[in-house]
């Protein structure tokens, strides 16, 4: 069973809550009487979901990930690009995606597990990347 290290995600969420939203940092010292340009980095909070609250098919997918496959779809274990920008910013190749079977769906459906390889965090989406929940294995 994967035991995710949640320090990075918790730190990002705590920073967003403590700072009240986006974090802004000023660039180099501005010229006299000129407005200082600001660089803004959006920190996106991700929800949480208890492992026990995941659908049974997500448990199956997490078991396959732990075993290293084989996966039911050729797209599984592919690099997830995080184009939506909802997950914490990481370098390319950090996140991988896996299909969570959707009973009755004629295709892969909308459900996925996204993994972060370095700290072994797992995210679940039931709505094809519209939102993500960090899987909490302790509840």
C-alpha cells in the first residue's frame, strides 16, 4: 500500500491559507517613481478523499500501480502534463496517470488516479481533471 508523503501538498495549502491566496513577489528594485512589477504564482488547493471512500475500482487501480502493472489501457502509466494547473507545479514527467474503470462506460471513462512519483502522492479525479482529491490512506 502506498503511504504518501504529504508535506509538500500540506505546505502549499498552508501557505495559501496563511497568505490568503496567491503569493506575490516583487522583482528587482524598481526605478524611482515607477510601479514595481509583480510576479504572481497561484497556489491551488486540492481536496482530500479517504482511501476508504474511493470506489472499489480505484482500489484496484492503486493495487495495479503498486504491482507495476500490467495496466488495462495503453495510456496508463503515461506522463500526466498537469495542463490544468490544478496540481502542485512539478517538472515534466513527475506525474503519471492511470485509468479507474467506470462500470458501464464504453471507453476509459472520466475517472483517473494521478501519481506523483517522488513523494508517492496519489490524486483521484472522477471528472476528468476538473478537480482532484489527494488520497488519504490514514482514514
